[in-house]
C-alpha cells in the first residue's frame, strides 16, 4: 500500500472520522434509551399513585353515602337538627380524610417530581453536549476538507510543473537534494558543491560532497519522473501498471548511464561509487516492485540508489567524519601547545633555580658579615659603654644570622620534551584510541 498517495491518506482520515462519529451516535442513542427506560419506570409509579388516590376517593364517597343513608333512616326517629349535625360531621370527616389523602399523595409524588426534574436537567445537558460535540466534529471535518482541497491543489500544481519537462524535474530534484544535505548538517559551499566541472569540463555532476582527507563522492539527482507521474494519474489499472513498468525501465537506464560516466575516476580521492538520488521513497518502491533486482544491478554497477531518508543517514556519517577530523586536528594543536608550554615552564624553572642560588649566596654573605660584625666590631664598640661614653640613649642591638635555607626547585626534564614531539597525539573516541 502506498501511503505517500494524498488521496489514500484522505480516504483513511475520513474513514476514521466516520467511525468516531458513528461511535458518538451509538453512545448518544444508548444514553437516550436508558433515559427513556427510566422515564417509563417513573410514569408507572405515577400511575400507581393515581390509582391509590382514586381508591381512597371511592372509599371516602362510599362512607359518605353510608353515613347519609344512616342519617336519612334516623331522620324519621330524630329531629332535623340531629340529622344536620351528623351530615356536617360526616362532611368534616370526609374533608379531613380527603386533605390527608391529598397530603399523602403529594408526599409520595414529591420524590417522583424531583427525580423527573433531575432527569430533565440531565437529558438537557446530554443533548447540549451532543450538540456541541456534533458541531465541533462538523467544524473539524470542514477544516479537514479544506486542508485536503488545498493539498490536492498544491499536488496538482506540483504534478503539472513536473510534467513540463526534465529540466523542471531536475531542478526540483536538486532542491530536494540540497534540503536533505543541509538538514544532515553539511554546509553549501563548504562541505558540498553544486555543478562542479570535472575531467576537463566533460562531466558536470549535480553535487560533489567533500569527505575528510581530501576525499569526495558524487550525487546525481536527474532521475526522470515522467512515467511515474503518468502512472499516478492513470485511471485504469492496466495503464497504471504499464506506466510504472516504464518507470522501472527508466530508473534502470539511468543507473546504467551513471555507471558509464565513472565519476569516481574523475576525482583524485574518491570511493568507487556514485550516489543516485531518488526524491521519494514511494518513487523508488514503485520501481522495485516491478524490478526487484534493480538494487542488485545498481550495486554491481557501483551506483548507490538513495532516497531522502537513506541519503540523510549517509550524509550524517560524513558530517561525523568531519567532526572526528576536526577533533584530531585540535588534538595535534593541543599536543604542540602542551610541548611548547612545558618547554617554557622548564626555562622558567631554570631561572627560578638561579634566583634560589643567588638568594643562598646572599644569605651566606650576610651570615659571614654578621659573624665578622659580632666577633670583630661589636666587642670594641661595647667598650664605649664600659667607659660611660654618652650614646644618646641608644644601645647596640644583637644581630643574628639567618638560619632559613632556600627551598630547592625540582628539576624539569627537558629531554623528554625534545623526544616526545616525534610521537603522534592520541584521540579517544568512545572506547577505541585513534591516533
């Protein structure tokens, strides 16, 4: 299945959206069914409560009629006042019972009314949420349709531009190639060059990628896409298959032409292959489905067929090689700088040792001077004190010798520096030392 086809991608997206909409509709119908069943249960409770109220009314009416009948029978035996009192008493009892029955009925129906109110509020909230979700889904579908329309329009423009000829296809392929190289970390004009003339202007490859140690390899981006585009636009399966077979034959012929040019012989230092850039994995896959031995033939002819994904990995390896090369150069410079610094430190150590010797000599001279002063001069000078000669209140202080010795400096071995510059520095990459 070719997932690079925008129409197939659109169809899959619409199918997923339809499945989500159907799931939402089923969920809403299930909630509505539950709500309807609950409403039926509450309605049955309301009907039963009404029947109970009617039974109570019928019983009250029957009792009233019996009381009236008794009153009528006693009317012949008693006075009219007694009958009227009985009738009023009966009517009062009937009214009190009717009021009590009504209160009981209201007490029984109150939870039902509250439940119905909550159910109505819940149904309203569910309906509101469903309407909002439906509106959001419609907006997303509309945005998806607009994006799909814009994608189709851009795809038609690109397809129409690519059908204008090999020149347009070549420029588009070169732009795709340049984008992949730059995304891999290679710099235009530094790590790769375009339209370089080789072999006395006989060869002019699309891109020459520089490698460490003055090596380079060639990338060609002039693969024809005419037959592939015809196959994509074909309506009938037979026409599509015939166009894709022509596409595979076109790729095979281009491989043979690149192999015949032998770009690697035109470069001073180059691996013996040329990279053939195909600007799409689907384009190469369509050719390989019709010609499975295409890659084997290409490798036998020293042609490496690459797509944006595989070329990105190849150029990443080249960029890593450049980083390693730069690290090795820096290591050489660091080693040279270290040797020079060590020499200068050794020279400075010699000067420090000379200063120490001079200080030791000065201390020896000072101690000899102090010894001579104490043994030969100061004893005669102190005789003035014995003779009571006025000295202005000042006495002759004791002069002591300096006993602290100068610390010697450890000698630096300059001979090691003279011999170590012949050795190459070692650059550690991971766990393997690289010289």
